[in-house]
C-alpha cells in the first residue's frame, strides 16, 4: 500500500497544477491513496468548495485542513457532507465538519485523523487525548490509520509521533510549510516526518509574496496576503505500508 502525502497546497495556480499532473504522478509511482493539506489552496486564506472539488477531481482522496480552513465559508456544507474533506478534530464541537474519515484504498480501510497542535493555535483541544479517543471510537472500522498533525511546534509534532508509534502507520506534520529532513520509521513501525513542506510557488515567504510579508513585519500594519509568483513545487512524502505498519518513507520535492 502506497500513500502519497502532500504538504499545504498554496494558491489557485497550485490547485490547477495538481489537477493537471496528479493522476499521472499517481500512475508513475503506483500510488493507492493521496492525502493533501488544503488549508491554503484558495489564495492562502482557506479552501473554497470549488477548489476542494477541483483537487478531489484531480486525484486527491482526502483533503485535510488547519487553522485557515474555516476562513472560506463556501466550504462549510462540504465539511459537513463530504467524507473527503476534513478540518482538525480537536476544535470546538460547534464548528462544521469532522476531523476523521475512513477511506478505502488498495484493499485497506484507511482511517485519516486531522489533529491540531496546542501551541500557537486558537481553541484547540489536547491532540493526544483526541487521538486516543478517535482511535478507540473507530476500533474495528479501519485497517490502518494515518495522522496529519497541523501544528507550529516541532517538539509537539515529534511527541505525537512517539505517542502514536506502533498504533498508526504514519504521523506527518503540516502548517509550517518548510519541509523537514527528519523522515524516519519510528521504533514501533510508524512513519514520521515533522513537516511535509509546501505545495506552492517558490520565491515567497511560506508561499506568500515576500514583499507583502516584509511590509507587514517592518511596519506592523495589516496587509492583504497575495500568493508568490514563482514556479510551483510539490513537496511531501511517499509512505509504504505492509499490514498496517510503515516499511518505508521517502520525502520528495518535485
Ligand atoms: Fe498552511
Ligand atoms: Fe496552518
């Protein structure tokens, strides 16, 4: 079973790029399932229903989310209705959508959990407890589980990796947009990487036009965020599993 994990998708050009290229990439690498973080797909701030559908049509099986997911209200009905679009699990219960789904791929039932870190994220509950409860709640409904930990702090992501080691096939970080070179198989068989990196344009600051960020940081004044203009790069990891355990993780930049 081969899973393609894509880091935060930034901007419409990247959505279009994925729509054009992802099915070929899937075939080339014999991918059974694609999970991508979509929180920045619609011009950095959120994910519109239209862009979500374009990404699903383009070959993404499950879209995970993060702190920007709720910025685009057009997604709310889809968050409630589609089993393919998630937002973090550990948010207030009144928020639309779900943070877990089971997707069948390659003959396996794959439980996808989308968790928020606690540090620097508003209104997030404890991700360790949320993961425990979600795994218990879904017992018997899945063959392997994978976890997107959308978090700011590297230590928190690593801690969650060790916490879930041997209980899930993969723990991968999103949100910080800078790919980390620490991909590994943890001692009990969980594939781990602190951050998948970003799918988006080169030449900006985390995908945003660098002039905008510099104006904001040097003046302290709010700015309208615009997407950087460089070539699109895809970043993430391919995880191979056998009987619910990870056997290989390869980080990539395309
Ligand atoms: Fe992001
Ligand atoms: Fe984020």
